[in-house]
């Protein structure tokens, strides 16, 4: 799913897609060198890979100032790691924490990591819904939870899948009718927000 998003982002905007071998992805030094050599200016990382790259940058006193945009997502990203990445990028690089699911067209929300508040938050925010995406926090009875109350993240909008292929029971469990918007389906992510 992430590859598909990266492919279309690159091709739809006239970019070049650089495929990174696995042994390079897991080696901060080699990854950094590939990024410099290939003149990469947009990258989409999982936190473990970005954290390893930033650790390499810290030991070599290098930075990511040559980048334009970095997305980090697909897993929980700690505020401490985001702060290190923000410092490694400098002020000119757009840095985002993204959240989403395969079942809802990969990325659904985005948080611009412009500055890191002090003291650090307990968790990195996942931001606001992207255009044509609706995100609701619902309780077990599909009711909106009040502000400040934890609820399950439900995703709606144009990118929500029809369901799982040949899995009608799982489809019925995870894809529900939106109780607030007639004709719209929501994906029950299983994640809390």
C-alpha cells in the first residue's frame, strides 16, 4: 500500500521514484548516501528507519537540509525521535507524522512537525484529516466521544475500501455505515485516539 502511494505521488507530480534495496534501508549510512547520490528530496519512512538514519546523522554531524519533505508513518513515532528528526532536518524541510490504514487509502491524517513543544507530549499527534477524509472517534456503541475522551478511530471518505475480498464476515465487522452521514461507510481502525 505504501509503495502504491509512493509510486503515484512520484509519477503524478513528475518525479522520479528511487527503489531502495532492503540492505540499504536498514543501514543509516548507506541510506543517507543513496539519498544524497540520487538527489532525493521527498521520502516516506517508518519510524524505525528514520530513527536509524537520524542516529547516523547525529554521529557524523550531517543533516537532511537538502530534502524538501519527509513523511513518517505506519507506526507510533515517539516525540523524542520526532524532535531529533526535526533538528536533523533544519527549518527548511517539511516534516510530517502521518497516520492511516491500507483499508482507507494509506494516509488519512497528517501532522506538520514544525516545532516540538516543551515539555514533550506523551505521544506525537497524528494531526488532521487529509482532504476528502473524515475521522471520527467513536465509543463501542458508535457514538461520538467527548473531547478529551479516548475512542476508536473510524475513517470515512473517498478512500475507504469496499471491504475485504472473499471475507464477508470481516468486512461486516470492520466496515460500518456512518451513523452521521447517510450512504457513507466508515472503517473501524482498531486504534484508539
